[in-house]
C-alpha cells in the first residue's frame, strides 16, 4: 500500500490489518515515502470492518495480500519462522480470507473498480470462479517473475 501511495500522486490509500504489530511496521515505514505519507490512513481491523462507511461504492482499486496458505500445507522455514501464523494460514483450502474479500469487495468498489488479490498458484481457478460468481468481469490471472500464477485481477 505504501508503494502505491508513493508511486501514484493524488491517490488516497487506506491500509487495514488486524495485527497491531503489522500496523506498527507500516507506520514506521511511512517516513520512507515522504509527502505521500499524508495520503495514507492506517487503521486496525479485519478487511472491510475498519473502513469508514463513506468509502462504500467509492474505491477505485482494492488490493489485498491476505493469508492464503491451506492449514495443512508445509512452509519453508524462512517463511514459517518469519511471519505470524495469522498472516499465513486461511482454513483447510487457504481460501477463507479470499472468500470474505471477494464477497465484500463489490460493496466498496465503484463501478469499473478493480480488485487485485495475491494468491497461491493453486488457487487461481477457484478465486477466478469466486470473482465471476460475485459479478466481477474481466477476471485475469497474472504470473509472478517465476512464471507462477500469483495474482487475480477483476473488475466490478
């Protein structure tokens, strides 16, 4: 979110997280983006619950990097030992948080607005289907630098 604020002038950015520690890191990193920091709001809460109601139907782009690891998946120690468990695991199929975001996003996005989600490569089809079922159009999957499906982008 901070990179978006730094790169996109005239863009207001709202960052939400349920982790107080993650929010503290985001606040500390604000100094690195200069004047753009004045356009960033950092609020505690799970996904949409922290956002003010007046943003409903007004958001141009909603970007999320939610937990998306399935509960039983093994992770490399460099990931497992660095990130809090709550930032990684999202239910038996890893889709719990993605379901909440995809279902809630239409109420926050303006017509034509975009939803951008980071995913596990194995979830591309399921998340794309979810987005279509929620009325999103132009659903596309984008690959990371390793050539693996890594993000789903959909328009309202």
